[in-house]
């Protein structure tokens, strides 16, 4: 495949190629982990407005805590065409919910889905454990410094332009090579900013500045991203390409398609599956693992 090869990786990553992925906030990555999505926004593409209130958010989080391994909380929609949310408003939406989760005794690792350092800092202070940055530390120069100082795991996702304009820039000679090279550059930038390789998680950014054809190519060649020696996150739940392939316009009705993609991701070795439908995904994974003989319960 054209583009940079594993031999060009920094020494810290080259050593990791053949090593087990490090634990994530106490979770072993020897099997796929489910990251449950909790959107605290009025305009998210799939469930905007459903969990805006503190009580509604806590109720949904309590349910997902029985089904997921990680909770991913966001206060700004990054769907195609979405406008930027004021930083103070994003903090108001997210930090109180994270604090309430901890006060309610929910101990699952919590990820803050944001591209802004002040939002991430408030979330970490409230009890979050992970930063999930859809711009891979590009949007806010202070984000890398914050992550390095706190020593927390960081998801580096491939994206282009901004949510408002990204679909107009969805042009690649080879999308897999372009995404790999972009993530390579972002890993280099993260390491140069003082982050450790053990903090980094990669996400190819399904649906972010990509067409259905691009998304399918990335999914077919998902294993190519293991060359970095870093954990791989797949976030394809309910996304537009599933609707395009199945004729399902309503995102909430794309559950079966989302589960199918999650299983494909697990088969390709993705360590983290970011999904809306935690119950359905967990059940599918349990059956898949039992058939494969990798069930953690070892009941068969």
C-alpha cells in the first residue's frame, strides 16, 4: 500500500507493533470493548434532544452502564453541517452530567467527546477519564498540552475541514492511504507535544468528510490501521452510509446495520466499538465470541 510504512514509525510505536495493547483505564483490550454514546445536544444526527436534561441523561447512562464498558459524552454535534457550539455552553451541557454520574456511583470510564481544551479540562475535573477529539488535536492548540499534563488517553480521529464543510472536501486519490498518513502525522504531533504512545487511540473517522464508497473502503481495510501498534476505535453507529445502503432514512432505525458493522469491526480487530445501541451490540458480540471460542465467560 502506498504511503508511510511501519518501518518509518517512531521507535515508541515500532516497539508496540507486536506487543499487547495496554489496558485502557483498567480495561484489558484483549477483547472488543463497547463505548456507549450519550449525546447531550439538541441537534445530534441520531438522538438529538433525547438526553438534554440531567435526569434523562442519568437515566440513559445508568442503563448503558450495564451494557457498555465506556461512556462517551458529548455536548457539541459534529454531524455534517453542524455549527460550532459556544465553549461555555458545551461545558454547561457536559460537566454537570459527568459529575452527577460519579455522584450516582457510576464508575465506568468516561470519555469526553470534544475538540476544545476548556471543555475537556472541565470534564476531566468533573470525573472524565478520556479525551475523544474528532480533530486529532488540530482544532485547539491547548488540547495537546492538556492531555500531556493530565496523562489521560486520547482518541485521535481522522477528519477534514470542519463539520460545517467537511462533506464538500470528501475527495481522495486513495482514502485508506490518506487517512493513514493523516493519522501518522497526528501521532507524530501528539508525541512531539509530550504525549506518550500508551495514551493514544486511533479512529479512522467513518463518515467524517467521506462518501459511502470511502467508508466501505476503510471498513474493508480496517486491519491496515493496526500497523501503528495502537488501539483502534471504530465509530460507525447509525451513520449515513448505513442508510444509503439500506434505504433507511431515520438514523434510529439503523440498529441492525450498525450491529453488522460493529461485528465486522470486531472481526478486523477493532478494540473499541463506539455505538448508540449498547444492548444490541453487546448481545451480538457475546454470540460472536461464543462461536469464535473467545467468550470471556468461557461458557461453551
